[in-house]
């Protein structure tokens, strides 16, 4: 799997979220560099877990849509004397 990369704008937004979390939830401040290092840690070590979860969710959605499409196609079937095998 390719390394997870964020644009400069995405990195800035994520760093801001980390800083907000530390300030609001932990009543601590964290600088931009440590926040970016924490973001990189999570991207490198935990990113695959989140990425895989997204894939599993996408697979479930596609399967559901295919099942619905299959049901819709079968509903168009007209009666015949031929038995489907």
C-alpha cells in the first residue's frame, strides 16, 4: 500500500483539529510541529486500519446495491414454461 499523503492544506487542517482537541478536551496546548508529528504517527501506524475500514464499508455498500439491482432485474422477469437452472 502506498504511504498516506496529505496536501499542505489538509495537513494544516488536521494539525488545527489536533491542536483544538488538545486545548478543548485535555486542557493542554500543543505546537504545530508536535501536532504534525502526531498526525504523521497516526497516518503511518494507524492509517491502514482506517483505510481498511473504509474499504469494508465500501464493499458492503456495493454488495447491497448489487443485491438490490439483482432483485430489480428478477422483478422484470416474465413467466415462461422454462424452469431456470
